[in-house]
């Protein structure tokens, strides 16, 4: 299917945009993992102190939440494949 879409320049451009958006989303996965590990480590160092994990490690957990939201947005808003199909079908109308 993608080989057929790559033959049409507007559809190929949409496929390229979709791949780029997917790469950006996947680039956030290591950020999430690193932030989770650093946040857990910082929270474990202050195990006997009162408060939530966020109050013990606010920066790494903020990075974790930001990367998680960014990953979700980039993943679920990626409609470039559908746009590529529409661009390909426009040739026949």
C-alpha cells in the first residue's frame, strides 16, 4: 500500500510527515524511561521523609509527565496516513 502511495508526490509528502511525527513520538520514550528511573531514585533516597514522589523529585517527574503527554499527543494525532490516501485519491476526481 505504501509503495503505491509513494508514487504520488503529495501522498509521499504526507507519508514523510507521518514518519517524522512517529520518530518524534518514539524519541520521547527514552526520555520517559530516564525520567522514571531518575525520579524513582530520587524518591527512594528520601524514603523516610513525608510527601509524595512528586514533592521528592519534582523535576524528573515533570519531565516524565511532559514526555508522556507529548508521546500521546504525537501518537494519537498522527493522521498523515489518512491524508496520504486522500491525496492519492484526489488524482482520480
